[in-house]
């Protein structure tokens, strides 16, 4: 059974929505780490050491991909709504997805 | 070929039928076979059979489609078909849905043309190359089948949302140089239940059998509404 949702533009919508929600959940942790970095330097060193672990780097890569997906997806939507219409919307979706994965890969290569 | 067809109203069930598989058979042919040969109590709607009237749309294997021009060979999954009424519309019986809400929304979106010329005036001269005319032409071939409306998740989540077809109609009139309802129409379609409610999921243009792009029309409306708001005309 197929669905009316099985097409790239809908997947792009879901990815944009999910990445936004996950990033919103992550933001409080991000801010709390920022506070640690500025106020509790000694304790933060311990965290930095912990974050060197491969699994943490992999999770960070996931976050970078989500961030890239949300950014490129947002720019795509702005272009769709405020610039002249383009018939190659699926190509734009593919470009956004590819760009996000490339950014994640670049981060991973630099982290290793 | 095994065919499951929705029987009943809002509450009902799929009933299986065995229909002979023919070459060049459309989904409408299948439904018609069931009604004429197997069960005359089956209710469904069709008229022209050639993709002009927009009355035969149904959900075929999960996707909204015009059935008169959908070949079984293109949509049968594992040689079977599941045929249900269009989504997002109240089922009257079997495959017939109540289209009133759908068309009422066209009226709510300012879908009626209103000019200021009389029959004594000369024709309005509009060049085919005119940008506005081309925008209108891009959306004017809508046959009102309701496929885009049935495939739209914003309609599913917000039943008061005007929907792709009504907004596409509004966009063709916004671009009609002869129409006089411009600012009034923008007020009707601005807002959460109008063009601003669209999430650009693009299911409407994905499924439109006429290959129109209601998403493009709605994006155009969003731009028109933004410009009007910035200029204090909204």
C-alpha cells in the first residue's frame, strides 16, 4: 500500500519538522554547556575530555546533520515562498539533503 | 484480479471482488464492472470518462487519483487494487463523497470572478506574453476533482483550511487584469486558514492529474499578501 505522503517534498517537510524539534530539545543542553564553559572552567575540561569519545563524536555528527538539514530546509522554503517559482523543487530537496550529509561528513572527517 | 472496495459510509469495510483483468483497463472500468455485473448497490460518481469533468476521483491504493484516466497496470500493487472514497471529505456512501465543503471553500476564497465591464464594452485586451496572464494560465486548467484537497495534510489537520484548489483558483483571479476584487480577495485568503496555513508539502502538485502546481499558486499568494501587508493594504 502506498501513501499520498510518499514523495521527496513531503519527506523534506518531515525532516525539517523533526530536526527542528530535536534541536529545540538539544538547545537547553547547549546553553547549559555554554554556562559551564564560561563559569566552571575546571569542570568543563572534564566534559571536553568525555566528548573526545568516538560515540560522542558520532552523536555530534548527527546533531550537525540535523542542524544542516534544518538550515538548508529553511532556506529552501524561503526561496520557494519568496523567490520566483521553480519547477525543479525535487532537485532542490535533493541538493539540501546532499549538502547536509556533506557537512556532516566534513565534520566527522575533521573530528577523527 | 482481486479488488477491495470500500462499502458503507464513515463506518464501513472493504469488500473483496474478483474482476476480469483486461488490457487498457482503467480503475473506473473496474468500479463500473463491479457495479454493473457484481453488485448494483455500489455507489460511485463519474460523468465524462475522459478526464474533463473531475467527478470520478477516488483513493486508489492509498493515493488520490482520477480513476477514468488511471490505468490499472500503472497502479495495481501485486496485481490487486484497493479503492476507497477520496480522503478529507465526508463519505455519503461507498465511493461517493460530499463535495459541498470543497466547493464552498472556493466561494470563501473569493473564487467568483467580478469585473466592471458590461456587454456593451469592448473586449479587454490582454497580451498572451503578459506575466500576470501567464500566471493565471498556469493554474486555470483545474477541473475541480478534489484530488489535491484529498492529498493535503494541512486540510487533514485543519479542517477549516481553504485547501489547494480554492487557493489556486484565487491566485488565477489575483492575476486576472479584468477582475476587480483584488484587495478583498487578499483579505479572504490571508491568514491561518488561507495561504499562510500551507506548509509547502507539495502533495497537491504531486497528485494533481492535470499537472498543475497549487503550491506555486499558494506561494504566489503568500508573496502578494506579504507585499500588500508591507504597503499597508491588508
